[in-house]
């Protein structure tokens, strides 16, 4: 029996596996490349869903983890002091941009967002949350409720009352075709209308991704979150920035996605890349908000000595090697090459730094084309390149390689991508 058959025999049917019957088992990795059990090596432009942020087999991270494991202490719980955890919290508080910040560590982005919602609800004594259509915030009970993406909403039940703002999608929907200034005005009008008509007045928080990850890397113009916060501040409503995919310099121009918006969030959630594959997430925020838990609480595994050791090494590596600057330089190669491509099936190329989405449509329309997307996706694999998929309609190729990606690797991957898109575009003209 193959590994795929064994997987299907014991794993839930709702867990997707890329490439169907040709699923890949990744058995080794080095730098930005991985090797499958079939012996084939691929350039990785998805990094385990933007999680292997530094790359594979990075000595500084491996050595830090080995040193911690060598002490024989992999876990103590936060009932005891954990030096690695405290040191990492100090660093994250320092780079967060939030004065007098506090940090709480979790195991994942879902748990981080769940925690942030708890903190906000406690401070505001309200379970009313504003969220944005096309968003994704996790698979736990509360985070599903604030996920505005039908494919990932597994239950209509919720501990929260959620009201929705329009996404900044400029291909379709309420914001279709709007320029930056008009979109900002429309978004503020939308927020005021929602607050005035469908809330009970005592809203706890708005949770927002600076760039929507699973939603296909849709994002609004600079200043959107700042425009929202001016309205929120009139009623004391908190702002939660979900930086699970946008943090740590990935967007190139900024260390955090929120910094493009002239705003400082009350809470920032993080995960994925900070552990470079080790389970690590958390919340950093204003002390008075973070402290608003009227009971004893902790996370058994969040910020454990091994994951925290990895996190320290990752953050040091990001800062010491200016990976934010590299994301901007190398990302500009990819964005420039993709935007210069003449292909009728490409509806939009969007993103920042090394967080890029390519949306595919039927030629001459804005109608989503998930079939063409799948053909590009498969052709990339055939060409030795791994990419991701996403978007509300499953018609977006997502690119989120390690931030250590070199210019040569970017051009190699760009060549595979453009060949895959060009071949698929030619098919569309024939049909």
C-alpha cells in the first residue's frame, strides 16, 4: 500500500493533499530546495504555506535547537521560567512597534487569533467582532466565525456575533474598479454603515489581515487600516492585525504589514515563519489589553524551550541578514516579470515583497478560472517549482518562498511560472 493510500485510510477526508494521486512526500531540503521521495528536487516557492521562512537546513536554527535539546529540557510549562521564551518575548516586543507591549505564546496562528479575540472581548465586555469578507483567521471555533471565506467555514455556530466589511478586491464585488482614494472613501462609508445599522454599539474589535493570505493575497491601498482605525477610535473599538502571513519583513517595504497603513494596532497576532517549521505563534499587544484575562490561563506548549530557541534564531537571522530588504529586492524581480507578461488568462498580479498572488480569469472577463489555475499549478510542478493555490474561487496561484530566496532562484522560478502561464494561455485561445 502506498503512503498516499495509507494517508487516506487514516486521515480525515477534509484534509486536502496537493497533486491528488501524484502527491509528494518531501524527504529532505536544503536552502530553498526540497527533494521528494521519488528523488526529484524542486525549487520551493510556497515554504510550507509561508512557514519555512528562512529555508531548509539552516545551520543557525538547527544549532540553536540542538543546543536546547542537548540540555535534556524540551518542556517545563510556563509555571517555570523559560529563558528562551523571555528572550524571544523581549525581541518581539521591541520590534512590534507597540509601546509597553506584552507577549503571549501559542502553538499556531489559529490559537493566536483565538487568544486575541478573547483579550479584546474581555477588555470591551462584548462578543461583537468586525471582520472582513474573503479573510481567513484559522480553524478553531472562534476563528472560523471571523473567517469570511466559505471554503474554510466548517460551522455556522459561533461564540461571537460577527459583522462583515467588504474586502478590497478590485476585480469584483463592492470595490470593483475603484482607485485607491475612492476605495478608501468607500471602505470608511461601509464601516460607518455597518456600525450604525447592524451592531449593538459596543463592538469589541476589528480583526484584519493587512494582506489576505488564503483569500488570494488581496489587499487594500496603503492607509486602509489607518482610515478604519480613525472611525473605530470614536467608539473605543480595538484593532487586531493578523500578521500570521505578513509579518517578519515578508512584504519587503515594511517589517509588519500594518506599517503600510499609518496605524499602530492594539494587538498583533503572529505564527508560521517565526518558527521556520517549529510550532510557534502568539500575540503581542498593549499591556492593558493583554492583561485583561480575569482568570488563570496559560498555554501548555506555547513558547516551549525548543520552539522558542528556534524562534530566537529565526528572528536574529531575519534582522542580521536584512531579509526584509532581500524580500523587497527579490520580490521586485518576480512582480516585475509577472506584470510584464501578456496573458489574457491573468486577471491581476498583486502583492508585495515575497507575497505574490496571480489571479486567473476567463479571457476578456473577470470570471474566475480555477481550471486554468490548476493547469498552471501542475505545470509548475512539472517544471520543478512548487507554488500554492488559494482565493475565494480557487483561482489564485500563491507565491511565498523563503525570504532567503536569491535573485538567481527568483529568475529560475519566474521562468517556470511564465512558461506555465504562457502554455495555459495558449490553450485558452485554442478553446
